[in-house]
């Protein structure tokens, strides 16, 4: 790394030749009174593992974890407008989807999701809001860039946690959803999530169908 800064959320590119990372000013972070929210002023940087010049792919208010879906030439990262697609050739970000949902008890209006993660096949989205994890189907072709409201009942949306989720991720093949609460790690098959079009996604349990868990002894 050629630039002294605060580097977070590193992830390998699918070809294994470079590393993507969020970079922000260490001085600004050290002298800030406090940080609030999931986003901060950052750069999405591509670092070649064999050495050579770095490449800034995007600049702005960013958060979450960079990740990939189908194909290896587009990375996804959370920005103010929602989940943005960023080409590795630095063509610039574009909004893929935005998600809003119920916030904490003191917030009446829907708030942007704290974090979003696209499934490896690009068909599903995990959304974390108010520490709860939601699974939602992505809109169809031609609807890219739209907003999904988790507070509105839809047939392809299910909240899958009750206690909450501190961290979450897809399995590499996209068939499993994983999350952690404290020292307990959960895993649930995607095909075990039932969608009832006649109910809102509010009555849930972390011990639902197909869920496996274990407690890490640390």
C-alpha cells in the first residue's frame, strides 16, 4: 500500500490478481468527535497483488463490504444512493438497488439499510436494518436502480432474524445464508426460507426451518 490511510473491508477480486479495499483518512477519523451511521468518506481502491500502481475505482460516502456477484468485472459497494455497481475498469458507480426499512423506535420514517449484500447469482439481496436481517428478491429486468421498502408487504420478502444479526454473509455458492449474533453463528439454506404472500415479514425466528447454529468458545 503506497498511501498511508485507514484501510478496511479488504476482499480479493475473483481473478485473485488484486485486492479491493475501502480507504479513508486516518487523520480525519482520529480527530473526529464521533462517527455515526454506516457510511464514511472513502475511496474504493484496487491494489494489484503483484505490485504496481493502485487504482481508485470510486470516491464518496461508502460503507459495508465490497463484494461480487455474477462475473468478475463489477464490484458492489454501499453508497448514499444504495448498493452501487462499480466496474473494475473505473467506469464509475451506478445505483443497482436501494433499500429502506423500519429504523429504531425513535424514527418514524423509513431509513436506508445499514448494509446490503447481493447473492452470488445476483437474484437475491440480504439487507440489514435496525440490526435485523431481511431476505428480498431483486426486482426484474429493467427495474434496476429502484427502491425496495421493507416496511411494505411483498410476496418475496422475509425477515429471517428475531434476536438480530451482528454480521452476515452468503456462502460462496449462494445456497446458504449465514449470520452471527455475539458468539453464536447461524447458517440457513436459502431454499428453506418460506415466503407467504398473505403475511408481513415480521413473525420470525432464528430457529426457523433448516437453521443450524453453534456457539464459538472464545
